[in-house]
C-alpha cells in the first residue's frame, strides 16, 4: 500500500500517520505546516526516517503531481483543511480558498494521474465532518448519509462544498472517491484552540474557561483512535462512490464535558489557589450561527465490522495527562 496522507501534521492526520506506522506502513505525508500543525512531531518522524515528508500545499500542482508519480501512490487520504469554526467566522475567505479551491486542485491532479496510470485498486478517501448536515433539536433522529446538507458556518459550508466537489469528480471523471463525515474528535495532538485542550490549558493556568451561551450545545465525541480505525477499514473495504458517517453515540453538552474534565483535574492536579477548577467556568456570548446538536447514524460503517472501542469517561483521563505533559513539560 503506497499511501499519501495530506494534512498529515494536523490533529487527526498525525494520529493517522502514527496508526499507519503501527501497521508497519511508511506513508508519504504532505502538509504546509500552518500554525495548527504538529511541526515538531512530524519533523521528528522525518528525521528518524519513519515517514517520507514533503512540506507543501495540496494546491501545489507541480509538487503533488511529482509525489503521485514518483511514489506510485495508490491510496490517498485527505485531511488537509482549515477546521476551526471560530476562525472561519473571522476569515471565511481563507476557508473557501483552502477547503474548496485548493481541494479542487488536488482532485484535478489526482484525475490527471489516474488518466495516465490505470490503477485498479486506487482509493481517494476524503475526510469531512458531520457539521455539513446542519443542526438537530433534542429528540430528532441522528443524521444518516441520505440527509441533505444544511451547513450554517463558513467552515461547514466550505467542507460541504468539498464533499460535493468530490462527488462531482467521482460522477463526472470516475475518480474512485469515498467520503466520510465524522463527529467531534478528541485525543492527543489536538491544537490548543480546540475546546478540550483549551479547557485543560486554561484551568491549569488559572484562566477563565469560556463556554458559549448556556453550555447546552450538544456534540457526539469520538476518540481519534476509533476514527483512524474506521478510516483504515474504509481504505480496505469501503465502497467507491459512497459516503460513510462515523460517530460513537457519545453525546454530551459542552458544560457537562467541561465539568467532567475539571473534576479530573481537581482530583489529580489540584490547584493551590482555588478550591475547584469549576470556579473558572465563564459563560460568554454565544457564537454566531452556533449549531445546537450534532449526531450521526453510523449503522452503515458498522455493517463493515467497525465499532468504537473507547469510552469517553474512561479515556479522557489519559488525554488530560497527555496535554498536561505536552504543554508544560
């Protein structure tokens, strides 16, 4: 398996790189190494010759075409994207450029590569988000792969557009594409701007922990390791042209999430300045177009034999310990 991982220095991308290494596969990784990348970790893997790494954007036609040709790529998994919703609200055009325009360059490069190389087992796995479906109310059915897209943030809209482009290249040019829409990931190597790392970092630094609105917005949290296992399964058994939802049925609101993390910190990293970290919780003005609830139906991928293995309450302690050491040691 000659696998190209785009955006391999990001949160989920780096975890998938490490997943491949455990499978004794040396992947080819490209990443433009933006602010959200795990530069130290990816460069270390390169120096130790665990991976082939090229610093590049997926929009760089010359570099991408050379990589495809020189490494004879037969599997691509695309993680490259701008992902933080708050940033998309502040600078939406950057998200359109990266997630839509640059992604289209990647698709076209792959198309040209396949036009010259008739690879029977080639797979292009495009990793997307459950946010493309929009928002749910309490009691509404989880989103299935048949639900229409109703994105509400510039980030969600840009990812929805990338999904539709992927579908168009499949239908029009027979590009062997599989699309995945996954729920909120948690795990190691996530950028500190994201909710779980931010809660941990702010608490340890005795800073206010911002919670949007009343904290009742609900997300389905999946461990990044479970996500990686699902993606690996789809590379081997997924049906070309299909979309697969990936979720763990672990819904909780943001306030409940924060309280669980802070309770763990109180127990294992007690503060000498305040009685409990929960005092730092600070409700702030709600985010614009803040979706209330996400939930996806994962029956389709479960039929292939995948099931989430990690329980949030049992695994969050290890994640907290990681960030305590990652940012402060």
